C-alpha cells in the first residue's frame, strides 16, 4: 500500500442519507485515510440500496488507487449528480476497497456514524 494511504475497518455502524431516505447502512464499512486529509468511508456494495444509484459517465484517475467510476443518486425529487464513486479495479495496494463505494458528504448527502 502507498505509505500515505491506510485502510482499516471503520468502527461502529455507518449510514448514508439522501432525499429523506437511508441509502446505505453498514457494520462493515472501511475507513481510508490518505495523508492528512479527512478519512473517507467506503461502503460494501451489498450494504447499499443500489437501485437509487445510476452509473455516471464521469471517471477520474488517481495515481495511487487507479480509475474511479461515479454514480448519481436518484431521489423522488432530484438527481444528485456524481455523488458517489468506486474504484472498480483498484491498484493492488488498495485492493481492500474493491466492491465498495464512497459518497461525497455535503448539503444533499449525509455520511455519518450512528
């Protein structure tokens, strides 16, 4: 693993909320820290209501983790574009996040420990 990236099991239960609904709840989330940035919580795909997510055309590349794919959250009233991302085939050094998604925590999406 890149020296500045650490992945560990996140403590407790984590949820994602958007549009008044709980989109994910997990006891098996992972916490990824990269350097001095805030930790990012990655949720196992099996713990996410994937019916609320649509694959986006957006992609990005991280030299340490690989190519990211993005997902938009579709609620009854709106679509929150590119609100989640996943490294479908991450580099070997961060392979623990394969099969997981992370969400941007902000005004329209909440990621929190309960």
